[in-house]
C-alpha cells in the first residue's frame, strides 16, 4: 500500500496544480472557498470546503498519527531504548537544524512564522519514496526511518499545539478536557464501547474547534486516550474455547460470539489503525493534497518565489537541513558510543534516508495555512514546499544509486553482518573458540532438522575449538508456523530451555499450532503462564525480527544457511562437508 498511497498523493498534487493553472484557474480557489452551513437548533457551524478538509478530515489523519505514537511508545520500537536512541536523536536534530537554518534566513516578520513548515517529514511520501528510490534490501533503513518519523510527528504536533494556537476560549477548552477524560474511561464499559468512542470523539472535536485550539489536535488527544496492549492471554483462551464450541456446534450464536471475542483480543488501538489507515492513506491525504497543493504557477508567482527568502528558506531548510541534521546526529551518536546502528545499516544509507526526509509535504502545507494569511506569502511558501519535496526525492535517489554502486549490497550476502555475541546469541560449545559456525534456520524446515544432527557430529569433532551459533530465519511463504515456533523458542529461552525446546520443535514439525507450543512448554516443566505471556511480548517478537532483518539484508532466501566464521558457506552442509570447510578456514 505504500507505493499506492505515495502514487495517489503525487497524482492528486499534479491534479491540483493543473486545476489551479487552467485558464479559468480562479475556479480552484472559488470551489474550495465555498461555504457550507450546518444549523442544529440555535447552534450554527459555518465551514468552507477547504476548512472541512483541513479541520475535519485531517483530524482523522492526526488521529492515526496519535494511534501510531501511542503504540510505538507502549509496545513498539520506542519501548526499547537501545533500539530507539539513534533514530530518536536523529529525529530531534532533523527538527532543530532545519528550523535553525530557516530562521537564519528569515529571522523576522511574517516569514519567520513559517518555520514550523520545515520541521516535519511526510511519512506516507517517505515510505513510498523509499520503496521507489531506496537501496537494495531497505528493511533496516525502513525501520530506522519509521522510528524517526514517529518522533518527527511528535515534534510537529507539539509545534502546532504550542506555536500555532491563538485566541483561546477557556470554557470550550475545559469541556474538551472533560470529554477527553470520558474518552479515557470508555475502556471500562462492559459493552457499547464503539458507539461511546464515536459520540465522545465527535463532541471533543467540536469543543476543541470552538476553543480556538486547532481542531485536528483533538484527533491526536483522543488517540492518546485509547488503550493499546499485546494480545491478552484470557482473551486468546476464551476465543479458542468459542472456536472449539463453534466447530462442534456451528450455530449463528457461536459464530457471532467467536467473531466478537476474536476482535476484542486485539487492542482497540490496533483495530482502529487497521480500520482507518487505508482511508487516510488512500482518500483523506490525496484530498488534502488536492485542496492545498493548487498553487498558480504563472510568471509573476514563479518570479516572486525565485527571489523570495521565504521560498528559498523552506527549500534549503528541508533539503539541506534535514540531510545534515539527521546524518550528523547519527554520526555523532556512533562516534561517541551513545548508540549504534543495526547490522547492515551504514551511515551512507542513513544519509540517503535523511535526504528523503526533506519531503515535508502534508504537514508542511498544513502549517503554511496556519502560519500566514497573506495569499502571496502562502503561494511562495507552497512553491517552496513542493520544490523541496521534488529536490529531496531526487537527492535521495541519486544518493542511493551512489551507495549501491560503491557499497553494493550484493557483496554483503557473502559476509555475516552481525558478529557473534555470547550475551545475545544462542550457541553451543566454547564461546572463546577460534572456529565459529553460524546457522540461519527455521524450526519448520525439514532440512534444518536434518542439519541439527550434522551439527552434533561437527561439535564432537572439533570439541572446544568450535562454537556453533543459531539464528532465526522463518520462511513464512513456505512455512506458515515458522514465526510462531521461533517466538516460542525465545519464550522458552527466557526460562533457560531454548535448546531442549528447539529439539522438540524439530521432532514435531507437523504440529506447531499455538496449542502445541503451549503443550510442549508444559511437557518441559516450564511456567506455562509466563511462557504464554512472553510469547506475545514485544521483546520476543523484536528478537526474532532482528535475525530476520539481518537475513533480509544479506539476501538469504533459504534454510539452512551457514557461515564459516564470517564468510558464507556454499555447498553441502552434511557433517563431513562442514568439517572440511571449517578445517580449511582454520588453515
């Protein structure tokens, strides 16, 4: 969906420009300035089509942003400091450096108020641009940039709330706060939570709109009140019981109860993201582009923009400021040892991603409309945002072509991207051994099962001279239960039973459903309640994902894949072949 969303944004941006530049171009402004009146009793709401898009529809966009922020801080990447520290630092620099550059070029007057337009990255365009123009095997970079984008969004939302809100009305603001408290309490209702969220959210938006705070921020505030949690054991168990009952007696009542229980086993945050994200990406953001990107590119407008400090300030801040700020902060974090990049993610790749972060577009155009009322200044600012987005894409594309040429990813697959770490890796043998054998495997792969027997012979042959390391590469296309089995092995590891549990998985590869995995934990005498909880934890999921992302970067597509030391082993992996390869490496 990433490419589709970015493609629609681009198409509607071009459509807006064409519409605004037709010979009867005034019709563009006239259409979006058309006023709609809504009256209920003595209350009246008057909004133009442009206001409906920017104040009402965009509330859904900011709502999905708020849901994502809440999720990332609760169960996602930002719960793990070691994973988040570098992209968070890079994001902060990507906010401050462009703003500083812009204010150096536009230190005073109406122009200075537009500084907020240069701090934000358009996540939809960023992900789409990375898919189109990015390097080979962009998995690690994509995770890095998405983590960065969450912090970037927080900065942009804070700027809108603090610097672009005026004329506060205290009574409606107090009403909005009370309504938000009620939204937070909806989670405790036994039934009817969906309608309650809908009604209270609508009232909160109305109160926020009346208070003078930009109404879109109501979407963020509501999202932060909505709970998020990993799938809960009791819900999962109840759903399993209902599913068994439905299999035995397939009645409409059991079908409805099973569907309802299945839905409620996932947090409402994630359900709402799944429901609204496609509409936001494929409908609301394209309509926003259509309503805001229509700049009349006639001679006088382009001439004024080409000489405008405002236009050039936006271009330089977004294209140069984002690239320098994010790249320099990442380099500083690495140099000082305060953080480090994931395996396979180089500073050169981060630099290309930083260039793409100069695509500000959605929130940049949004803040332009908040910052200045003068139509000529708005036109110059919008030209700057559009030009910066194009230039940032071209810079990122050129950067990645150079990276692929001088640091070709195809060679990475020949070498191990993550060194053996006794504190992290699952291993057998002497961790100080001079010889090292690393396997990327899959518990549902029959060839890995056979290779395990070979490993026993290899370890016996070399004794203390060899350490064997296991890493996960679940091939989900051919082994649908592989991810669940990998996570179960990690849950067992947390109770000191990784090796025993792994052998059991290999022996019973045809039975790797959740019930089977829990039964194996019980057979090994593990704490099943703790095992069940760990199975759904972010730490376990991230551990498996880390190995899989390493394998993606190395372009590994089959299991088992072996590395002798840090060099990939090609050819047979029976015990005699592996012994010969290791002896050659020793020589």
